[in-house]
């Protein structure tokens, strides 16, 4: 059951990886014109900030303070639950799963 109000419309989980960076770039491009509240999520706050800075610079975006940063790790169920409850839509770019978790 989703709460009545979530903090973000979209969360990009794994936004520092190859695919995730492409999704983050598209979020930068489309979120302002659509009024989408979004965040990047992953294990490393430092890496997430670095990706945001890099892409913002490439796109000549001076202020990206409205983009949320969520620390979440697939090995930490509480962090995953918190991340999921903060979004209406989660885009999962984490992988490859075969190397991340025991199946």
C-alpha cells in the first residue's frame, strides 16, 4: 500500500552505473518541463553527487539542488523499503543481479 503523499515522483535506483547515468541524464532533461520531483538512489553518496555534477555540467544546469539523493543498498532491506516508500515510480538500473545477490 502506497502512502497518500510520496516525496518523489520518480527514483532512479543504480543511477551511477552505465545505464543509470543515461536515465539520470534523461531525468534532468525532462523533469523540469514536466514538473517531476525525482531522486537518484544508490550505495555511495559521493558517487551519486559526482554523477549529478557531471551530467548537470554537461547540460549546463547550474542548480540541481531539487534532485534528491537516497542512500540505498540491496543488502540493507530497511534502506530499500525507505527508498521504495519515497517514490511513486522506481526505475531499477541496478545490476547485474547475478553478481549482486544470491539467487
